[in-house]
C-alpha cells in the first residue's frame, strides 16, 4: 500500500529565507542529488501593495519569461506571478539557483513579494504518474514565505511516499538520502498520512505486488454507515440525556455576560481522560484523541476562543482511506452554531454535556464503522 506522508516543520520567520533555501539545497546535493526547482512569486491581489515583481524584473530581466497573470482559484481575480510550474509561459524551465537565492535574500525589503514558494523535487521522494497529492503538490520539499497582517509567515513542509504493509507494525523508514534532507528542514511539527488509491504513485526502487490502497468494498460499507448516521444525527441527539440544561445562544447573548471561564484544560481532562482521550491545547484550540481497538483514531477538535470566548467543536473519526466529521453540540438546540462560554461554571456544564455526546458516539458510531471498515494497520495514525 502506497502512503503519502505530509510533514510540516517548525519554521521561524526570524531565520533568513535565503539561508534556509541554501541549507536544504545543500542537503539535496549531499544526499539524493541536485533537485529540480519549481518556484512561484506573486504580487498581492488587485495591486493592493507595492509590486515586488516589478523590482525583481528590473533587477533580473531574465525572469520575464516566467511572468503570467493567473487567478489563485477558479473565477478569482488574476494575479501577477513569476512561476515555472504548470500554467507558466515556460513550464519546467529551470532558473539558476544562485539567482533564486539572491531574490530570496532581498525578501521582503528589497523585493516586497506578497508570496514566494520554492519547491525542491527529486525522484527519491516518490513519483506521481497520476493526480498529485494534497492541493495538487508533487513530492518534495516546499519552503514558502508570505505576507500576513501580523507579519511575514514562513512554512517548510515535505511530501514523501512510502510502501506500507498492512500486516506490519510500522511504516518502513525513509531512504537515508531523503531522511538527511528532512533533517536539514528543522524540527518536525507534525506528520499526516494519506493512503493513496490505485497504482498512480510509485516509490523509487520499490518492488513487489503490495496492495495499492484501501479496500473499495470496505470503504463503500463505511460510507453507507456514516451516511445513515448523519441523516439521523438530529434524531440521535434527541436520545442523549444531556446532564445540564443550557440557555439558547440568543438568551446568552441577551444577558450580555462578560465573564471569562479561566483555564479550560482541567475540565476537559477530568471529563475525557476516563473516556480514553488525551488532551493537547494550543492558542484558543484543544485537540483530544484516542485510539480504538481497530486502530481507528477518534479526534475531538474544539475551538474555545480563537476569535472570542465561544465554543465550536467537531467529532472526527479517521480510518484507512476515510474520515468523517460530525458537529459536536453543547445542547440539542446548538447543533452547528458557536456557543458563548461565559464563566467557569458554564464551561464545566458545557464540557459535561460534550462528554455525554462523545460517550454516545463512541458506543454507537465507532463500533458500526469498525465492523464495516475492518481493522486499520497498526502504523496508521492520521497525524503524529
């Protein structure tokens, strides 16, 4: 079974962009070999900012062969871009890497480019004969730097393909040349596994007749189970005995309670740890996960204040080749809307109500999906 791995790294905008590119490029040269380099540089939409591309073209007129105006999405406004990937006037044409480094050295002061992305590609990372991976991206390493309201944003990510055996406990390690490149990318933040259906993807040097993807018949059965459950979800919620009656969203808003709930994690741990969930929190969000006997991953994604002191949550069930998402309401009347949290007492009631919903889903939905899907491999974890 072919599995795509999408790895993100902890990137800092404090590190010089040019230095990051040179370090990763050097790791390719020392490992799998010289990569093909795709690049895209874009101005802001509709000329909202100073054109960094005009400055690039003035300093490097040879880049004009890559200039195009393309919409970032179907039906969107055209944006001036310098690119050598698909839809470029010169697709696949390479530019001297030293020139790209010199441009990166000037970002963002000399060259205020709205968004710049450099994609290093090499067959050692895997090759796609059919559709590309997430977002249409091919295997390799991608470094991007873009403007945002609170400053420049930097990201470093890698796409690789491995051959996974469903009977094995772990995925095979990456080839050493590929692993050495990833080591140069920095500290790993997360890795997401994406099983690939069909024979479209191959790993360089791979042999044998391993299964090419999840069982289509099992996925069909899972789809039927999930579709039936979603169709009856409002009815299912009526069967749940919520521990607390909570006011409607409009009643809360009319009361204009300006209190805050204080620390939110203790209540989550108290309710969900007995149900087998761990709890990890970031700024305004919490992610709780547990692993089932059939190696499915149940994930609770809770937004508790990214923009305001309010709650919005989802129940996610991940298995090999499928994922389903259900709204996780705090009450029967709050199925899909954000719900104001209020003070610590109300937060405790909200969490206890969520515990009742999750316990019911764990008892009903999860066993039915496990029976339809069969066990996932031991190594399958949607995100680690």
